[in-house]
């Protein structure tokens, strides 16, 4: 039986719960300003960021890209991490066995062997997306009303009156590969924003980037910077207020532990937050309960082909009719001027219901399905695919059903000495937003400590 004398007690300025991107950014922001400790339940840092490397190539088996600007990109530059550019790369779409570059709308409509019904359905969906695009980044009154209407409707409404099976497959594929869910699960806002800006403004593609060595390059550096302030395999049982601070109970390598701290930053998924915050007010509980998570099954392949290949100029290939919905080409970031290096790295993604149907399959069964379909579009890979590396992610990108995002502003407010961080806090859940939320939480904690 554990007694109070058996509990390892300590006092810190700040305790961070969770060592994903948000938690790591929070802790490294605090590192030189406060006495901080990070408690992570799993045996590795990085959360949904995971990379495997082989020779010159790498495969991201979790979050695929970094994007935009802000603390994430600043951290990459600060640590001198080389960035592979995708500025001259594009996205391909494979329909009915035909591959076309999505940067060419005419080719998309007239070179993909679509029937008249399919063309009509695709045109209807595209028109609904493009009609919303001008209002997605504006703060005008009409733009806010348009976004509010999108937030009250299912993404499946994009298919209202559309009889084309191909168009239906496309929308389900977009929802699966961008958010890991079905169009009937999520409000239209997030999906329309995700695909609308990319389709309507190809100039935004350079905002996607791949750190050379993979996304885990940064999380590994941030974890190393924390040193023994990062404790893995230390699941937290509770975070409770105590006077002007908090008490965090956890189990570490030494057994039961308790941290007394002035502040806490909780950077964990919503269901974990609800479990470890026993005194959570109902408004916060409702906000966390309103969050849903997308899910993915991923298989990565290192390849050993030589010479130029038809996928070299694409950083992604959308495949709505296959067992996976998208293929990401991580080697695209290294395909610049000069001779093409032999080999490559590809990751095949299935999201939403497609992932649900595969969670219980063996790795060999998943690899067999993905390999077969990959070879159907790129027969050049015959005999060139390495052993498949499979990951199952049951909880990845946050999304909200219609009307449920209204509770989100509550989660942006601290709970007394407890601050929250995570990619759910900002407008478009992403790795960049997770990093920004972590830095924001750390700055808020530091400001509160100085008052």
C-alpha cells in the first residue's frame, strides 16, 4: 500500500502536462524564465509528430507538413534546421486511373475521364467552395456571417443535390485526408477553409514546408533542450488548485509523485484534460466534450528507384478511389536542381471511415492493400518498395460538429492557475497552431507570475 511517505514531493514554478508540440513549445519558452518540469505519459516526446529516417530520406508518420508563419517556423529557423522547399511542387489528382496536376483546372475537368454527371457534380461542389473563399480570411461583417452559416452546416451539404458518385468520393477523400473524418461528422467551415484556400490560391503552397530530416527534427531538439526537466512515462492522475497554485499527482519512474507549482499548463487531448481536471467547471467540460478527433491509418515506404519519376514534382497525390486517400512524397522537398538522387520516401494516408475499417487489420494486410493501389497508379515502383511502416492514429486533428465550435472561446481562458494549450485553441487546427498555443500559454503564465 502506498503511504504519503512513499510519494515523491517537489516544488516548481510551473508544471507542463503533455510533451506534444504545444507542451514542448510552452516548456522551452518558460525554460530560461521559470523552474519548469514537463510530465509526459508516453515513452516519447512529440505527440503526433513522428519521423523515421533512412539514408538521405525520411517519412513523417504523423503530422505531414509545417505551414504558415509564427512560433513554429521561428523555432525551426532559431535552431538552424534546414528547410526543404515545396515552392515549385504541386498536387496531383488520380481519378479513374488518370493522373492530372490540380494546378491546371482545364486538365482537371477534361482529362480525367469523367462523365457529364461527374463533371456537373464536381462543378457544383467547386462552385460552393469557391463562393465561400473570399470570405474565409476577411473580418468584414458579411464575411463573419458567411463563416457563421458554414459553421452551422455539415460539410456534407457541399454534396446537396449532387448525384455523382465520383464527386461524393472526392469530398469524402478531402475530408478524410485533411481532417481524418467524414463530411457528415464535421461543420463545413473547417473543410471549406482547408481545401478552398489551397485550390483558390496556389501561391499558398510555398507556405507548406518540410524540415530536412522530418518534423521530429524540431521536437527532438526541443526535448533535448529541456534535458531532465522532461519526464517520459509519467502519466498525470490529477491537476487540482491549491491556494494560489496547483498540485499535480502523477506516477513516474520512482513511483507516485506530487508536484506543487504556482502554475500549470495542460497541453493534452480533450478527453485526457477532462479526466485529469476533476474540478472542471461545466462550461469547460462542455467545450472539451464538443471537440472530436479525426483518425488516420498511415503506411510509409522507403523506395529505391533510380532516375526521374512521374511523382517527383508532386508533394501530394490525392487518390479518392483507392484504399488510401492521399500519398505524400517527402522526397519532393529534396528534388531541386541537379541530378536526382536514387530512392525516395512515400507515405499513404487513409482517414475517417476508411481508417476505421482498417484499425483491426494486421500491418501486413494494410501494407498489402496500400502497396497494391500504389502500384496501380505508379507501376514504376514494382519491386522498388521497401518494407511498409504502419501507424494507426485514433486521435489526430480536432474538428467540431455544426454549432459546437461556439464553446471554443471558453477553452482559451485560464482556469485560475491552470492554463490550457493545444491545436484546438486557434482557428485552423495544425502543427503551427499547436506551437502558437503553447507559446501563448507560456507567455500568459509568465505575465501572471510577475503580477
